[in-house]
């Protein structure tokens, strides 16, 4: 990094500290600004978790999804009616950059496969699993845990229905974390408030884990 770029980076960080992130928990902005989190899936969980992380001051985020925005997404995902038909990853990137233009946002518009875990997500400190299908969740967690046993993966599981927030918990197996009730199926429907609870629980846990890595 050149001296001029280094000065610009320091100046941008100071501006963040005194402006956008002035209300952050002490030490959080500095720690998050040098961290990277990957989000696999940009639906209800992924889009809301990504927004929470960038608002907290994350320095780099990797987002991947193959879908376009549909009207049925708007009841729980961080998209708007005038964005229907657009690719989720690029629309979400625009939203995130409007919050913090200094955050580095890497996008992948593709159907993810096992090989992508290393090539796309490998540089991340933490992976947030935000897939819809159980089988996709399974192979993603298995592959990440096999490749990076010392890096946390945070999964959202059991987020359907409404109410009964006391059933939403965090469970842990090694470096695999599960946020949700672990039971409910999407077949019973989805509620924006409940999805937001779980996605923000995942984001909050990711921040907590990064803070412990000081």
C-alpha cells in the first residue's frame, strides 16, 4: 500500500469513528473494519444479516446468491417493490454501499456448489449460512467445517411461523452455531419479524465472535 493510500485509509477510518459508527461499542469499529464475513444466500436471513453487519462497521463482506427479487420476497427480505426482477446480490450490494461506501463488497451471482466454499468464501473469518433448503445447508456446513475447522459457521434453522420468540435459541457444536428454533418448516409460512430476529441474532453472534478474536 502506498503512503497516500495509507493516509486515505486512516482518514476514512477516523471519519467513520467520529461519524457513522460513533455510537458503536468501544473497540468494535476497529475490529470489524479489518474483518471479513461471507454470507451464503441473500434472502430473508442473508439480506437482513448483511445489512446489520455493514451497519456495525464490517470492513469486507462476501455475498452470494443466484436469485432475482420477486414480489413474494418483500414480506421478509431487505428489498423493495421497485427492485422486483433485479438480481439480489447486485441490489443488496447497492443497498449496503449506501450505508457505508467504504465497505468492500464482493458479489457472486451464481448457484453455489461445494467447490465454491473454498474459492468464494475461503478468505472470510466467519461464514453465515443463509440457504433455504435443508440439503444445501448440510453440504455447506460440512464443507466449511472440513476445510476450516477453526473458523465459525453460523446457520439459521427453524425460523418459520410467528410469535413464540422464546423458542429461538443459539446452540453450538464445536465451531458450528445454530440460530433458530431448530424445528419449524417454511411450509407453515414466514413472518418478517421472526426472520429478522434470527438474522440479527446471527449477525450479533458473528460480531461477538470477532470481538473475542482481538
